[in-house]
């Protein structure tokens, strides 16, 4: 039997991040300010360090990873690539299935890959405090962990429904020294306005972003940090895909299809973009973003300029969106409940270079349980989306006899999501298709541009 774990040496951690902008057929659509004109770097400099602003607009193909960031990466990177022999056997598929396991990071997901970098650049520019939002708590815990490493105070606005569903994620953030508040809060104008209209608001990522951005913009010592969506975040996550390419070389294989769960697009971009360069060079490879049927941003959203937050404090980005005032149903893959998507992923999807599918909640948990029972690891509910789509393809290969190489990103473990698994086992989880009327309605709330 061929190898199960494909490992790299610490010395093989990438020295540079890969910037997909260099290989895109068209330049990215620019973010727009309130006047409908492309924003300059100044608009971002109020809440981000200059080095991050430069990365946000860079078209350089390779961007060097600072040595101190690589040193911290060594705590858990390179992450393993696994060949899922036992899952393949269970499915009886001729396809070869591989997965990259990002749950080996201390916070349990891919998110620290960018948290380390963002905290480092903020530290270089003398920033003392960072604010951020978190949905499921994966991002908040990642930033909390690195904040302490760099002596930066971290305040986290956590979507209320997740704050209640995932109390131990909050405990983790507090263990790492962060302050955590259930959003909407009464600490910001954005939060107070929402509470005045909807006292029982379950919160949303969009609302929590408004709160964190408002606070960062109003304090000189404080910057804002975002765990997904923006170009620099996807850039930092390319360590995943770059490592995986070296790992595939070691076993002399190469993926035909790559699957990743897609919320704001960071782990999808991180794993898939380094392969897009090969695709641009003529390689036949399919890159599939997998999203929940209850929050079908790419598969059913509008491709239009919209705000990144609920209130409209951020620049407008051209992206697939369900409308910035979208409050998603309380499904358990908290990290996938975002109204928009990365502008880079959106543009590449619009141009047909990446594809997307949506899957139902119950089917994702079924896939996650099947995975846990064969491969051992209990996946995050977000990751279950990629597993579902990958298993579906493996079963298709069983019908056709194709020996495709399938690869998915196991973006995190589910150790803090066992309450969701309990609900699945007791039959309390439901499928929820986002209604077409709500999607049409969102069109009327999009900002008018041009
Ligand atoms: C946050 C998160 C996601 C979704 O976010 P992306 O930015 O789309 O990657 C997926 N999986 C896990 C485990 C997460 O924590």
C-alpha cells in the first residue's frame, strides 16, 4: 500500500506566498468608496498596517514570508497531506482521495496561517490593539493566540448565536488573553442601532464586522484584522496549496479536482490558487468551492458591488453576495455563514476558472461522520462541506470506473463543535434552502453604483 501520511521537513515550509493576481486573465475589480470611485490606499490605512495595504493591491507573483512568521509556522507547519486509503476502501471507489489537514494548528484550523502574518505586520508598525469579528470562533481564537505572542491586545466581537452555541471557543480566546463580546453589543453605534431594531438579533458576521471596524476606525492605537475575504488573507493562506504541491510531487501524483469549504474564500483560495497557475499553463484541473445550500453565495447570489459588513462601513467590493443585510439561518457551519465572498474568488468564478457547488446540512454531517469513522479525525462542520462534495465525486467515479485523483482541504477539526454533532445525532438538525424571494429581495438592497 502506498504512503498514508505525506510529510515535509520544516525547511520545506514555503519562503514566499503566491499571489494569484499575477496569473489572473483580468486585473481584479477595484474596491469602491462611498462616492462610487475606486478607493486609494489611504482609505485602508486607517485600519490596516501599510504592509498589509500593499499586499492587498499587489500584483507581484511572489511575496516573501517574514522569517519570524515562518518561525511561528514551524509550531504546526508543514501540515500533513493524507491519502484516505480507509475512506476509499469504505466507498469502494477507484478514485484516489487525499486531504490536507489544517486542524493541526493550535487553534484547530487554517486561520492561524494569516493571523500570525497580520499580527506580525501590525506589530512592526507599532499597533497595540486589534479588533476583529468571529463567527464560529475559529478566527477569533487564531487571532487571540497570536496576539499574545506579539504582545498585542485583542478584542473579539463574536456572533451571538455562535457565542451561545460554542462557549468553549470563547474560553479558548480568553485563555489566550483576548476579550470576547457577543455581537451585536451596546459598545458600538452599529451594534446599538441593530439592537434597537432587533433586540433578539442572533447576530451575523456582517454585523460583527461593522462593530469591529467602527471601533478600529475610531481609535488611533487600534487596527482591525479580518480572518477571510480580503486579498491579503487569501495570499497568506497559499502556504496550504504550496505545501500540498510539494507533497504530491513526493508521491508522484497530481489532483484532478480540488474541493474546499467556502465561506469568505480563504481556505479555498489558499489551497486552490497555487494550482491556478498550472491551470493557466494548460493543466486540466477543476477547483471546486463548496458552500451551504442555506448560504449559497456563489451558486445563487448576485455578482455586484456590495459592502463587506452589515452597516456599510467597509468599501464596496465586487463579489457574489446575498445582500449585506442578509442574516443567515443558524446552521452549524458558523464559518460559512457570510453574505459575500472574496472578490478574487468571485471574479475567477465569474470567469469560469473555478467552480462551485452547494450542499445540504444533513448530508454534510453524514459525510463528516463517515469520514470520522474511517479516517479517525472528527472534522469541523465547515470542512464537512468539502468532504461531502469529494465523497459525491468519489461515488461518481465508482459508477464510471474513473481513477481520478481527488483532493480536499480538511480546514479544521470539530472538537469544539460536538454540540452540533449531538444535534445531528438526535435529529434536531434540518436542511434549509435559502428562499428565492429572499435572494431577489436582496437585489433591492444592494448599493447603487455607477
Ligand atoms: C473559517 C473557516 C472556514 C471558512 O472560511 P474561509 O475563509 O472560506 O476559509 C472553513 N473551515 C473552517 C474550519 C473555518 O474555521
